[in-house]
């Protein structure tokens, strides 16, 4: 955005060249240019105005970017379709998620209920619903979602932690999203990808109460 300020200064400079300052006339009819003090005063006004314009443009840029960022705020139904998984019988897993306007996320899905084994020979363990965050991604249309689920032993102690990351794009209507996801399981200092694939979602509409 400093480029805006430079452009503004350049425009003001060009305008000064195209429309030079008028000359003062003495009583005898001879011409006398502005004094050095007057020229310095006019330059200072122009320079100050250019700086103000540039600062305003810089200040407005984050607000313009924020207004163009899509939103996930609301409650959604979604489906996880794994293309890579440690499960012996992969299926499409349904899920529900709620995203708040302050960037918080809460979700639950089928993988947490039936569990996904860390390897083909291991017994699956169920996990808690996920809690996490969402926000703008690295492109104007991308959104990032991350949530954590706890995998527990039968006595309630912690067995592992699952971290799911999603990269989503919201449709122009704001009613659907699509993207990719990856779920890692962290246990005993090691991380294993237990599921990865695509995800699609549909916003749960607000029904008008009669």
C-alpha cells in the first residue's frame, strides 16, 4: 500500500508541473515569483496531503480485505471422504460443525465415534468431539480449520491426540463448502497420518418459525 502514497505524491508533482504557481505582479507591472517561504509553505501542504492520503489507504486495506474474506459462521453438515486411511473398511463419515464469528470451532463426526486405528493391526479407539479454530487461509478464497480430539483409554486417561486440518473454499452463495482434510494422531512423541481426503459441507439453514 505504500505504492498508493507514492502514486499520490507523483500525481501532485505532475499537477504542479502542468499548472505552475501564478506570478505576483508589482505596481509597476513587472513580475515577481513567490518567495522561498511561500513556495516552501505550498510544498509542505501538498506533501502533508499526500502523506494523509497514503496513510488512509493503508489503514483501509485491512478492512477491505476482511470484508472480502468468506465466512464459515454458522452450523454445518459435512462429509469426510477418505482417500488415504489406516482403517481397513473406509467409508464416508458424516459430521456436524459449528463455527463462531470470533473464530472458534466445535465439531463431531463419525470417525470419533467408531475410531480409526493408528495401524492396520491395532484396535480402533473412539475419540472426543473436536474443538478448535478457523480463519483466513493463504489465498483470498481459502479458509483454514483446525480442531483437536482426545483419544482416551478405558480408564479415561489420555491415549493420543488427533489434530485435523482442513483447507476450505466457500461457494459464492455461502451455503456450501468443499476442500481437503488431514487427520494426524499424536502419541508417544510420534505423529501418524490416520486419514486424509476430501470434505464437503452444507450450511444448516435458519428455518422461519411460523
